[in-house]
């Protein structure tokens, strides 16, 4: 006779189990900025499933940490869709045809315009600090041939170009991005694969006023931060009405002049350590900086220049110095070997030869020092028993050796530890330390690019139309924006509640990341029974609850679906 089944066992048997992890938090962050309604209002369409919900599904998949975008249907099949979208959705609504059509609509709308609408909404809702913005670009490698990819057209051109990944054998497209507080992108788009950073900076400068005007009353107070590709005559003319911070290119003659001036003056101002995170290794200490104020002239305009010296030498520059030093020594040794083979019959000739070979350029790492050896020429035959052979003549040879220019070598190493910041911000308005700190935030934009170039997200894309890659870039930028908004909320909370959030070593951290959030919410299971959802006992760890709280959520995001968006399709 069978045993009676307990009510708890029956509940489990009749329930559907979902592994939710951190995805409900990602979806709620999208709902917070009204992503579904914003997309649907911008691109109205009569389809079985509205475009806004499709976009939200692709964003959730991108940030799931496991699936590339072309497996969205499989990802949706494993989710409690009502908990993510506010309405139940069959996974087949996310098939390849539906996603392809969605990407085509996004491209036709204009990805730059659409992303700007989304980002400005986020900036307004989260009250982002837009006093400074960072601009940068990167290349994304792709495989195969691409339909409709023609230079000079409306669709960005997928082609060969300078690869920042050193993959000159692959075609590529560029991504440009303008970020504000927390490295949150506020403007970005796909660009031609052979676009130059100088040109893209120029284009961004021409539209930045229109872009930022909804967020800033006085555009003249905006600080534009970009790498050294910003600095050229054409771009500098566009910066007359805009504050900027950049790095003076090392191949500008003004760069070395400014550095030499600073080294000669030797009146450095200590800036200290700027890194906010502790050193990851005893052998790898955090860099310390000091500065020297001067000025440089670019074109006919004078700009503020900050020569920055660090105790962490630039490996590329020191390697270049060592390589040149080694190569030059070999050439000197070869020259010495050749010169020492020559025999002179006149001391004046030998002296002149020594003078000529000893004259070196001031920029040489090696000089040649030497002396003249006098060689007596004796008469042939044996020497007499009493006395020596008769001297019938004299020859002269050079004895030479490399002589290192130590002063030049040490000066070059000092210069290798220096770089030059260029700005038009008066030092009374922004001290040197703040200028450098603001520029170093550019590293955050570079970290954003590592997100865009994750193999599972971008490298495995099979989209053969540049128009769809353009739209895919929009999805990636929205995903990145949501990810960094999450990180911003976590860090603001960590600052307000010191010691509340832990890192992977279970120690308090002041700089929690999206990846830490994903780890803390990993393994969360939902049991769905009819219209009810249950979390198992201890389903969310205490740290997981704290991470949810830091984002402005609680455990209810796992049991109560969000309200249905007003523009969602009812099918």
C-alpha cells in the first residue's frame, strides 16, 4: 500500500523550479528606468511580442554571465518570464527570426539616437553627475563576410583597420563611447572599422553640446576627458568653449621640452597615491605621483601643462631605452673593431682618426674613448748579440673602448617615468592632483571595453549584417549601462554604510562590483506553484540580502512580479 504524500512533497512535485540567480535584479533595474515603455514609444510596432520586452530579454541574457546573445531562446526557457517582464512570455517568442527583426527595427530607428534617449532617462532618474565626461574608442574583431558593408554608407563599415588587439588579420568595427559618473555610458555607437580616434573625437566634440544640454544648464562648465588622440589642431579649435583634460602625445616636441624643463627645475609637488584599492601583491606597490606646473603652446594657443612623474616607470618606454642602448652598443663595438684594424704611418693621422671617431652626438648612449699605441718597426733579421735590432720606422694604431653616457641614460630613465597632462582648466579651479585623478578615471572606460569584448558576448556573434551588428552594439551598450548603474548603487551604499558589503574573501569592501553582486546572488532557486512563488528557507544569504538592499530591492523581487508595462503587447 502506498504511503500518503505529504502536502510539502505535493507542493514540490506540482511546482516549477527556476534558478533565478541575479537576473531579477537586472530586470528590476531596467524597469526602474522604464526601458520597455521607452523602447516601445520610440519604435511602435504591431508584433506578437513588443520590441521593449525583446530588448529587455536580450539585456538580461547579456548580463546572465553564461549565454551568448544568439541563445536567447534557450535562456528565456529557463526563466520565470513573468518575474522578469511583468507578463508571462513563451520562450519561442525569442527565436532567431524575432530577434533579427527586432535588431533591424533598432537599426532603422538609429542606434545613437535611441541609446541617447535611454541613457538620458537613466541619467535623470539616477541623478548622475554629468560635470565630467570621458570619451574613448576600441576595436571589436569579427569573422566572415558582411552583407551591405560598404565604406561611406549609412551603415558602419566592417573592414580591416588598426587593431587595438593586434589582430591585423581580422576585420573589425569600432565602438565609441562617452561616459559620465561611474563609467556609465551616456552616448555610444558602432563606427567604421577603419575610423581614426582623431576623427571620432572631432565628431563627438561637434555633438556634445546638443547631447548634454538636457542635463546641464551651462555646457561651458562641462569637462571633456579623452586620451592623447584628442590633441591635434582641428580638435583643439573645438575646445575653445569647453573645458578639457587630456594627455600630450609623446611624439610632440612640446612633450620632451616640458619634461626636460621639469627635470631641470626639480621643484616637484607631491601628489601621493591615487589608487583607491589596496595593492594586490607585496611586490606590486601602488604608484605614487608628483607634478610640475608649466605650459605648452599648441598651434598659436597656450595651454596648462602638468608634467607628472611616477615611481612606476613605463615599461614600454624603458624597454625602448634599453633596446636602443643595447643596439647602439653593438654598433659602437662593430665600429671599434673596424677602426682598430687600421694602421697609421703618421701620428697626426692617428690623432685625427681618434678625434673623428670620438666625436659623438649628444643623444648617443655610448661614446668611444681610446688612446694611440706607438709601434716601433725594426729592421729585418736577428738582433745582434749585444744590443737590439735597428729601428727603421714607427707605426700607430688605435686602442678603443665603449664609454657609456651615464648622464644621458639616467636622464632618459627619469623621462620614462614622466608624462604630460594638457588642459585649459585654471589651476585655481582644479589643482594638479584632481586633474590627474580625473584623467585616470579614463581607465574605467577601458574596463567598459573589456566588457564589450567578452568572447561570449561579441566575439562569437554570427550576425553577418553590419546593420544588425550596429543594433547589437546598442544592446551591449544598454547592458553595460545597467551593469554600471548596479555597481554605482552598490558603491554609493557601501560608502553610506561602511563595512556592510563583503568581497569574495568575506571581508568588507568599499568598492563592490557587479561581479560580486552576481556571486552573492548565485544559486537562488524559486519554486512556482500556480501563481505563487516561494523561496526555500535560507534561499538568499545574509550578504545576498544586503546586496539587494544596496540596490534598492528586497527578496520580494523573487516572489512578486513587477507591474506590467503599459505599452507591452497582450497576446
